[in-house]
């Protein structure tokens, strides 16, 4: 057993590196600054009720200029938002023309709510929004579609606010169902009433503590980073030394079909250091009788990775030199053989297979009142490791969480790289989530993306073509 510490990984931005995405964007601009492909103007299509749309547009206009930092003794924890305009931050601007707007009316949601049928309200709400989103995607230049969620629906997006259900009932999720329905359209961004007006947040308690809304600058950071990425922008990427192999990171996880009849495999492939993802949907899998774990056959494992590498080659015009795979369950001999056979067929001879988990009973304690530092690595033996991806952060001068953090577990199933280096990659990949800009996420994007993809794909019927870009699922 050994405890060590991994330095905070840097990210690469337009004119220099930084460990924090927000300071990197503010000081150096996005990665693609100056590129002819950078989205310097983003046409935003918007669907919502008149009142909600007006509130949202007012807030977005406010975000063109600087949003002050939250008053705090820890200034690096919640810095100011520099504004979303051509001469600051992302060096881009949002086009909010009236021709890019479509209206849905509150009376329709009130009528649905009065029927007191949760799933009916979700289905009909998805239908109402999809009709308008389809029009914007087909008839306008909108690069991203913004769904302004009405208050009646916003209350149902929180799992704690949904009705209780019998075990056999399936409660539909508006976010996931709408994303699944709209996979053929432009990427969608949902915005809640509390984003533009925190006073309208639903007052819910989590673990007996009242949940709070993020400060305005942080909300602006998260919203605009996601929007920029969905418009084909490249905000930042992992740093890579010239001597390092070109690496493709792959995440594999499993999900059940909506009717719970089948266990399927979902896989999100994250393209090299840029973090752009391509989604692959696998076929049915079986639960192993030996350990009650979902397993792929050797043939299915090889087929899944072969398809992923084919998509990689179509984008990059070459195969990666190295593959790192993060899987939400342990690997058996058949899966290892299948994945390695697919890599060998593509002449890729460097491959690291890791099983990962966020469920851990392990805890480390340090002197003082703060949890272990983010980057603390506990190596139980040569294969089993626990990494604090959440914890106290020197750059923040505090612990940014509310609860005692758990380490992220990874097991070296079949690896060629040193465990410390694999842990360093996991730590860096936690910063590649475009939905959040503060680097205190628990899971690497490989795991997070595969999980999110599965939640949406369960609403997609078999045989229907799915979107390739991860931007459609986040």
C-alpha cells in the first residue's frame, strides 16, 4: 500500500496553458482562437413561452458584458465571467435574431398539468418543443437550439419532485426524451428558469440541507462553454508532449432499454486530447451467471471497438497510436481478447484497459479540517488504485464540495502504462466535461459521457440512426 500525490494537470488554450478552464479562457482565449473554423458568431435558435423567453434573452444579453465574481475569501473558486463578446473570453458572440425564435404557450402546459398524468405531460411537452425545434433546425441558420424550460416542467426535471411510482412503472425524463427525439436536429441546450433568475429555483432539500443555485458568474461560465462547444468550438484540450503517443480515450458502460427488457451497451468514444466525442451504440449483452456482471462476448467486444476505430479514422484520417479504455465493470478474458484483437487488426499495439467505479468505501484522512487533496493516489497493490478526483484544491485554497469526497477507483486489467500516468490521465479527463467549468468533477469524461449517452439512447428505438457527435447528448 502506498500513498502519493499527482500534480494538477494543465490544459491547453489559445495562447498558453492553465490548470483552470475559466482562467485559461480569460487569459488566453479558446483553443481555436484565430482559426477560420472557430465559431466567432453563433446563431442561437430559441423555443419557449413568451415570458420565459424574455427573461432568458435579458440574462443572455447581460452576459455579453462582464459578470462580477462572487464575493468570497477564495477568489479562484468562483471568478468573474469576462463576457461573451468578440474581444473577451471565448472571443465569440451570440446572434439572437427574432427570426430564430419560436413560441410555445403556457396555457398548453397548464392544461397538461391539470390532467395530473406525469408521463402524459412529458410526452406532450416533448412533442410541443420538438415541433418548433424541427422548424428552426430545418428553416434557419441556428447552430444551437436553446430550449427555455417553463416553470411547470422545470419542477419535474428534479427527481425529488417527481411523483412516486410503482416499481413496474417507468417515469419518463423530459431532458433525455427530448434529446433522443431531436438527435437528427442541431445540438440542444436546455436552460432552466433558475439560470436567469435564481429566485425561481425550486426550494428542495438534499441531505437535510437546502439546495442552492450557483452564483451568476459560474452559471454564465457553464452555459456559454457548453454553447460554444455545441457550435463546433474548441474551448480547450489536454496537453500532450511531442514524445507522447497519439491517444484515443474510450468509455464503455451499460444501460437498460426503456421497457427494461434488454440490457444494452452504450459507448462514448472521446477523440484524443481535444475531447470531441463520437457515440457508438452496441447490441444486447448478457449478465454473467458467475458474478452477475454484464459481459460482452469476444466477438461483440471486437465489433464494438472496430466500429469505434472506424469512426476515429473517418474523422482524423489515421488510426490512433494508443487506446485507453475505461469500462464501468471489470473485464473478463473474452472481453480483453476481443478488444485486443480489434486493436491489433488496426495495427495498434499499445492499449490500456481499466475498469473504473465511483462506488467506494475507502477513505483517507488528513490532519486538519479539510479532506485529502485532489490528486491523492492510494495504490493498494499493482492493480488496484483509489484516486481523489474530488478533494481539497490548493488553487482554490479550500475544498469546493459540501460532503466528504469519495475516491475514484480504477483497476489495471491489462495495461502497458504505469499506474501513476494512468491516474494522471484520469485526473485530466475530469476537466473535459463541457457542461461544467470548475475542475472538481468526480468522473473522467469517458465515464460521464458513456453514462449520459446511455440515459438518452434508451429512448431511441432499435434501428433508428443516432447522432455521432457527443454534443447532441450533453
